[in-house]
C-alpha cells in the first residue's frame, strides 16, 4: 500500500494534521502518516513580497523523500507564492512526489470575517486532496465542483466539492 507522509513545516496544529490524514485515507488507497515537523527554510522567504516561495520549500522537503514514503505533503501556515502568481494555496512537484499546501489564506480571519473552524478544516482538506491528486497524475479539471478545479480565489475553493468528478475518478483508475 502506498504511503503519504504529512510533514508540518513550521508550527501546525496537530488536529488539522489528523483531519487531513483521515480525509486523505478516505480519498486515496494510501496510508497517511505524520512526519516530524521541519523548519521553514530561511531562503524561501521573500522580504519584498512578505511571502514564502513554495518551490523552495518543496526542494527542502525533497531531502526527506528517502524515509520510505511514496508521497510527501508539506503543510505550512505561511503565505505562499510562485513567481508567476500573487499567491498559491499549494503547489505539487509531480516528478518528486512532493506537494505543499498553505493554511494561511484558508481562514475566514484572513478575509476579515468571523472565525469558522469547520469551514477552515473543509478548505484545508480540499487543498490537501487537490495537491495529492496532482501527485497521482491529475491535472486541473474544468468541472467547478471537482476537487481538481483550479482555485484562483477562496470562493473557487468553497464552490468545489469534496471529491473527484467521474472523469478524474476514471483517470485515477477508481471507476471504469
């Protein structure tokens, strides 16, 4: 059975890690395990942008790949970016089998709204499953309700459903 290793990058609440692990095991035929926390790489911080370059964090996580896991999902509570975009909720490096998600923009408080822990967990799970989906070979889907739909805004994340559309399920080999 494949294994996905969840790595807290920086300080991440254990409860959210457990929620993501449980959801990953329901969405994929994988065993989800908790890894030891790692520090956020200092070179990932861009002082001008006040954000962290997600690709550099993935590179740092690649050093952990030989610990017997097939896939790695890093979870960080910092604002992430890639040079072409203002921000990203996550990024996946399919070749390495490593992805990262950010919790930073998933909280209602980021948008100056009242906290909603249920919605926060739902969003974190969606982004985690989305990035693991990429690691399994899925590309962005055109179906807005599919979890593989590209989230350009938090509204996109909220609109998409918790699971894969039939087309993505077929690509994964879960249905004929």
